[in-house]
C-alpha cells in the first residue's frame, strides 16, 4: 500500500471507513462506538466521525441505545450495517433455463426465479429471458434499493472482460460480449464466469466444500466441465479454459457422449438433455441397456475427473450437474478414482444441486460489492 507518512487525509479516511464498515458488516448485529473502537483500533472520536459519514451514505443505521456508553448515566448508541441498502443478483444462463437469485448486500437470499428457454434460443432471446427473470424478482420488492452488482454463470470459456471466447452449448454464444450486454441492461457492474467455476465458488461458500481449499467441482452433463480451487483461489488458467474436461474425447478417443449414452448401438440422436433424461429414467426403471449406457457415461466421467485429480491433487471432489440425481454415483466415482489416482480425494455430491451455478454467480456479485465497499484508493483492502 505504500507509506502514509506526509499525511493523506482522504486516504486515511478511506482506510478508516473500510475498517469500520467491515467491523459492522462482519461483526455483531449491532455495535456501539466503543465496540467499534475496540475492534478497529481507532479512537472513539474517529469512529464516531466515520460512522456519521457511513450513515450519510446510507450504509449504516442507528438501532437505538442500550446500557452504558462507558460514561456514568450515558446510554450507548448502537449501529448496524444496512444490508438492505442495495441488491445483488446471481444469474445462471443454461441450455434449457435461466435461473436467478436475489440477495441483499450481506448475501442473504431474498428470492429466486426460473424461466425455461429453448435449447435453440438465440443469444438475444436468452438474454431477454434473463432480464425478464430479474425484472420479476425486482418488481416484488417494496423498497427502492438499487441493484448494486450482478454475477453470471455461463457455459463456455469466458474472458476476464466477460466475453465468451468459445461456447458450443448455446447458439450464438461464441464471441458474445456477455458482460457488456448485461452491464448495459442492468446499469451496474456485472461479473461473468464459467458455470463450473461459479459452482465451485458456491460449494465452498455455502455448500459441500465449505472449509476446503483444494477442490475440484464437476458439472456432469453432455459436455462435462470442472471448476477448481487451488489454495482457496479459483484457478481459471491463462485464458479461462481450465477444467474443460468435456473436450478430452477430442484427443482421438471414440467414446463420445453420443455413443456412450446410446441404447441402440447407434449414436444417440438428437443428443440433448431431454434425450439423456429419458435414458436416465429408463435406467432407474431397470432397463438393462439404459443402465449399461449410464454406466459407460459414468466410467468416462471418472476418467476425465481422474485427469484433473492427478494434476491438481485436491482434497475434495464435488459431483454436480445431472449426476447428483443418479443413484449411487458418488461411490462408483470414488471407487474408480482409487484405481487411477495415486491419492484418492474425498468425493461428495453437491449440496446445492441445481442452484449451485446461480448461487456462485451471486457470490461473484457479492465479491464485487465487497471490493467496492472495502476499497482504499485504487487498491482493495481485502
């Protein structure tokens, strides 16, 4: 951050403001000035001035008085962070649906919505669906709190600027300036990430990977994808393509999803989620050929996951996507990984199911707001 000698009052105010705001947001439901001074190490008069400024900005509210403020007969004023001062939105853009989660500035969920879309929908139609779901959620709010940030989870390889550099799952998606389009639509910062990357962030935040630092999250589907955390940080790779394990069949193997999931000996056509759902349903009903097809697909998934496990040596593998709905998937994956890997990680099913991507997108929006709230000059205080 550099030396503060010479005095920069505006910088010092921002540092103090970030410290007090963090204490209010992450601490007890309400705090006195004395509490805040003790927590931040700042003087009581400094804390009082900072709190007044935060109150004027709408981020802090006084909750009343209680007990003693440290002086005989004088009650302590108490303050809280105004989580209701803004709204956050997490959006999943998938092949068959658009899902969204609405939350306050503390990340507390306020509502959610889903809209079905056609797998053949154009980019404009899919984005219109996202705007419609968001409008429905925001229209149900009695307050007029502004939308402060939006996070988005999308299939494909996503650049840091929110542009989709490659995507075969959604028509018209490759080359789409997804971040720019949604920033124009919502009028606030928008963070875009690959769907599997968003899902692993969600599982570590409020799901099966809570407390784990080295994690592989697999979204099992027609083209499996994986998100990875290394040392608690998302690993995107140089160009954002890390974890695209669905492309491994391009390395000369004939075990494509069309053949693996076939129950007739001919490649499954059309290959879409509805066709896969039928095969899964037949397998659950005891159909032998469907059961064998699902078994082949799970075995292929294990090979793909094993490649990541050997490269990254995670402590935990989380299985999500449609595989969560299959009976006894986790144990076969664990058993097969024991055959291929030098050290077998823990393997668990997703705790968030089909909400993982939208929840991870919400985490992206929350991270964006935290960077803004705790920013000191051009550098985040995080």
